[in-house]
C-alpha cells in the first residue's frame, strides 16, 4: 500500500512541477531581438525584464503587450537602435563585448584630454544649446554648467534606495493614491532620462563649432556615447559605477525668483544630458502632488539612484513612443505637451499615457488635442504681449489711474494670496508651485 502512495505522491509532485514550469515567464526573443541582430543583452537583465524587476515595475501607465510584455517590446526597440549606432560608429559588423567594455575608460580619458584646453567654451556652448532647444530665457532660469572630473553629488536629493517617509495619512484612500503617485513619478523619471538620453547626441548639431575647437572631437564623442549606451545592456550593475555627471535643481524662493539648474559632468555630451535632465525636472514638477507631505513621500520613494540604470534602458524607448505621435511641424512643442501630461491627476495620467505609449488612434488624438490647446495659449500670450507693447509705445511716459495694467492686477492677486512665509523649500503647504516658467 505504501508503494502505491509513494507512486501517487511522486506523480502529484511532477504534475505540480510541470504546471509551475508551464506558468513560468520566458523571454520572447523574437520580440526583443530582431533577426538581423546577433548581439544579446546580459542574461540577468533579460530575467529582470520578464519578471518586471525593473524601475517601472507593474506600472499602471504601461499598456498591455500582445505576445509579450510591453517592456520587452520597447527594450528590443531601444537595444536594436543602440547596437546599430555602435556598429555604424565603430564600422564593425558584430560587437566584441569584451573589447567594448575594455574601451570604456580609455574613451573617457581620451575625450577629457581633448576637451581640457576648451572647457570654458564647451560649457558656454552647452548652455547655449539648452536655451535654444527649450526656448528658455535667462530671466526665468539660471544655468550653471561645469566640466570637471570631481563630480559632487551633495544636494542632489538622490538616495541609493527608496526611503519611506513617516507620514500620517488622513485615510486609506490617501495611502492608495499616494502609492499611485509614486508609480507616476517613477514613470516620469524614466521619461526624463529618456529625453536626456535622446538629447545627449545633440552635439551633432554643433559639429562645426566642435571641429573648430578640435577636429577630433565630433568623432570621439560619437564613439564615446555609442559605447556608453551599449554598456547599459551588457553590464547589469551600472549603479555601482563612477558617476559621469550630476544635476541639481533649485526652485524659486523669496531670495531668488529664478529656477537654478547646476550641472557637472566629465565630458561635453554628458553635460548636455544632465542639463536636459534639469529642465525636464522643472517640467515634471507640475506632476507632483499638491500636498507638501504627500509630495515629499512620493519623491522619497520614487527618486533613488538604483533605479537610474533601468530608467536609462527603458526611458529612451518611452520618449520615442511619445514623440512618434507628433506631426513634424509640432515637434518643437513636445516639451510643452509633456508638461501638460505630467500635470494630469494620476488616474487620468495613467489612462492617457497607456494610449500614448501604445500609439493608438486615441493616443494620437490625446497629443493632438493638447498641441492645439498649447497653440491657442501661445497665440493668446502673443496677443497680450503685442497689446502691452502697443500700450507702452503710446503711453508717452505717463500713467493714469484709469489705465488697465494686467501685470499690476496679477501682482495684487499674488500678494493677496501670499502670506509671505516662504522658507525656500521645493514644497509649500498650499501646493507645489513653480510659476509660469516657460
């Protein structure tokens, strides 16, 4: 009788094991790796990808995939882009992974050596490029850019791992909504990194200026950044490496009405990357909760260093999906639209971002509607500026008590609403307010 029991128990064990193996997720290689690519990511990254052990996790803003997870699909898109750029820049048919890894440090050292005599000019050029890309006035945002091998992460408010703040919530609904906000912030962080990753190749736009400084610079930058992008897919623990750049954003206070972006980097393309991250941080601030304590809870849980490598891997593909929905003539409005999306309530944000990321017809309509609204607001602002200019030109230096002054009116409203009690922090009890920056 005992033999029959052993046989039955063994059969049951094998049956359960079979079900577990059948239910185990596997990487859809045909989605992640196109037929024309023989290169492969690190196997640990593949495993983390299918188990959703990445910076976005089971994010409500991610759309559903077809035969695979959405992340597998966009990771494949980005990896293919990175591999093709590497082969084009290094003029090779296949990538020798060990050679690529061993070349990383020498490329940085060689680039820094070429830049050494031109640091100040490159720093000014980086600031100029950012101001032109974002149409950003010096009256609104102060930008400090420095090329240095002594990167100072002090004041960046980035912790190695998530921190759970001690918050006394009003009720369970507030807890639930705060956790949704954490996932939203995580998604926006990936978008920020994605935008910056796509922009750090902006140096191509100033090839002539770079060549005037040193003819070797453009090609050296191309190799450096192609290699750096590839490293994110073959080295799983990128967060343990040396920081190549950092950015700090200080929001307006009573003492300084401007936003201040302070960026440091070892090389010029990374300096551009960090400056773009700074601008995107300002635009993303609209997406933080209005309540000070909830906002701090969200930032503490969502902004941590260990997430940045995965944001770098997934973010560029997310940014591509977003910008794919713009008409060519509206592409310059992408950052305005991003800011509007970031400011949406969390449930509406998740719903609309799913459509945008899936590139559906509804997603296209969402972008088009926001573009049209942005254009309308810009026309109204232009008309108001023209009216103000006309009034100034015809005032002959005199003022009248009966004259309608829009700026004075807004100043009075702001004074009435303010208790003058600012302590200079990013948040206020009334809400996170950075003003009309752009």
